[in-house]
């Protein structure tokens, strides 16, 4: 607040300490061209310094990036891991543990030779050794099964023709792998309809589990998975690697410090506009009824005759998928839950449809869901389209400021703020300029190779920064899981966080399918349709 006894002259002198954008613009008209440029640069640096020294202190935020994570304790017996599934995501999970197929390494090397900013190979070589041994693999497509085993044998992180280690055991079904005595922990990267059964089977066998999101395919499985994990005492981590994104951690700090004031609305979005982004994945040339165990793929799903489209593009059908709600919405919800601890919503209402991809799919390509948290005076709105790449940020709207976040974070004061009203009036805060901006790894250049990678990179789901170095968020998330197995602690996306994610996603799906608002009975832990 201003000092009521302050003289106009003193107040004027105080205001001169703050250099605004308008000051720079005015200065350009009074100096020569080169001088204007130099003066503008000087003013910009002065403004940035003053902004850092004054406003940053006012909101109580710093620009410090997280320190490098302590190395894992790998001096003891290696953790023996079994991999289930080596499709698109399975390859990334294996790589995050330190095991990549030689042809993947070849691709990274080639990329580095043609693009100096392509650091994928360099970063993989620098990725921490977690003390992991891949002892067992399982995939129902013969080609992926072989590739998974070869990746597990690539202990030296080499390309084609490199020095390989021992080949992991290959199992023809997940039950045998879960029961294998040479396995301590299991990584599940199968289609959605297998997440629940595989997690339960692993827990029954006392195997620790890292399971890709979403946690479950059906509501009923959600309770069974939680029961099995808690009863067994295994260490469970759900694959929401955004838990490691440093900008999200800064956002949580801002929320906890009340920088935004009372928050009543959060908007999160998914916009993609490529066939791959809409789950129209390529079909492998080796795939046919002889190389794929179709009956094992179907499992608990409704029977359907062999279909390459359904096998590789399974996300397009409710028979195996949880659609936008279980796939992309869960990333956004988990980010908000991580930052604000919202928990399970009291209600959900979804609308949308199949408006662009008329390819036989049953899940919508446009979805809008509103989750209500009346006890927190909050609405969470999710909006998605798979036929437009116009980017809309993740925005948290408070009375005093609004925050947009993804890989970066920006906070702007609201022009009608109560908290910052005096500073806005004095010109100390310009609502058109951020009062806080966090850009992790600002000296680094992003090297992504596809529109899908760009989408996930922009949301902080591909990499983040630790100790000034770019690090794979999935690697950090799996490292956390491995460290918790060894030290007996709980990971950040444990079974309780997973339960909240699964129930929330199912509420969104059920609302869409029934075309009505659904509710959560917290006392009886039951979804009411």
C-alpha cells in the first residue's frame, strides 16, 4: 500500500524507478536510429532487471531451476525389470530406463549429423544409469517381441552392430511374465483395456508396477486395481511424467503463495491436426494374422474379427480405448491435480462427437467436458479437437492474476485485481506485461522431429530441466519409481493419485456416452449416472 503522507514529489521520484514499455517507445523518437536501437536495448535490460528485482520479490517467486536429482543407488543388486508391450509408448519407456533398440540409436546418430541442435543421442548417452537389468519381455506382435528383447540386450546404448549384452527371456503371455522369478518389477505399455488386468496380476505376484496412463479401462477395474496394489504393498507409479515438469512445480509454488488470488476457473485443452495425432498410426509391414496373437489382443474386449486397423489404431475404438477422456484429458487433469490438489470432481458433463474422422472409429474426435468442484468454488473445463492445431494454453484464472503454463509459465496481473491495484495504479505493474515469466532451459534450442512431439514438448511432457540440463521427463518419472522401490517411499503419482485420475476420466466418458451429467458420491465412492 502507498504511504498516505508521501509528497507528490517523492511519489514521482519513486515512480521513476520503474521503466515501462511506453518509456522505451517515447525514447525512440528523440535519438538517432542506431542510438535508438542501443537505447532501446539498454532500456529493455534495465526494465528486465527492475522487473526481476521488484515484481518478482513482490510475488515471492524465483527464477531458479530445480537442481540436478541425486543419482540412484546402483551399488547393490540390479533391479530386474520385465517389459510388457513395445509399441509406440513402450519404446519410449524402455529408452527412459536406458534401453533403446539399436536402430533407434542409428536414427539419433543420423539426426545429430544433419542437425547440430538434435541432441537426442547425446542426451541418451548422458542419461543416468538406473541400475536396471531387463530380464523379461512380452509382446503379442512377433516383430515387436524381437525388438523389445534386442533393446533389453543393448546395455551399452550402441547402434546396429554394437556390443550387446544377454538377451532377456521372451514370454508369450503376461501371466507367465508376472510369475517369472527373475522379475522384480514390471512396466506396462499395453492398450488401455489391459492396464487393469496386468496391474492386478503383477500385484498378486508381488511385482512393482509402472503402468502407462490411464490407470483403468472400466470403472469396476479401478477399485480392483487399488485394492490389489494396497494389499500387496508394491510400489506403483502411474505414467504421468508431467509430475516431473519444472514449470508445473513453479505453478504449484505460485498457487501455494496465493499469487493468483482466489481461483474459480481453469481451462485446459488438446488441439492436434495430424492423422498420427488422431491415433491413425502406421501399420507395420510385418503385421498379419500369423505374426499377431489376435485372441490375446482381444482379451476382455468384445470379440471382433482380425483387423490391422484395430490392432495398431486401437485408441479409435471404445472396445479397447478410453478415448480422449482417458488418453489426453488425463494429462491435463493430472497437471491441475498436481498443482492444485483438486481431487475427484463432484460432477462432470461432456459433449462432442465424431465430426472429422469418418473412418469407422467410435470414440469422439471433438470433446468438451466441464468438471465441477463446488466445495472449492472451481470449474475445470476441458476442450479438445483432433482437426485443428490452433494452440490454446492451459490457463488458471484467479481474481488477481492469471497463469498460462505448458513447458513455460507466464503470470499476468488482472487489470481489476484487488491485490495489485495500488501497484497497477502507480505504474509499477503493467497488466499488459507478465509479473512473472519462467522459461526453463532458455539457452537451449528444442529439437523435435514431428508434430506430435511438438505438441507434447509444448506441454512439458517430453523433457524438462535439472541442474541446467535438459532431461527426459519420462526418465525422471521412472527414476522416481525405481528410487522409491529401493528406499520404500511413495512415488508422486501413486495408487491414490491414480484412483483420482481414473475416476475423473471415467466420469467424463460416462457423461459423454449417456449424454447427461454424472455425479461422484464421495461418501460411498460411487459414480452416479
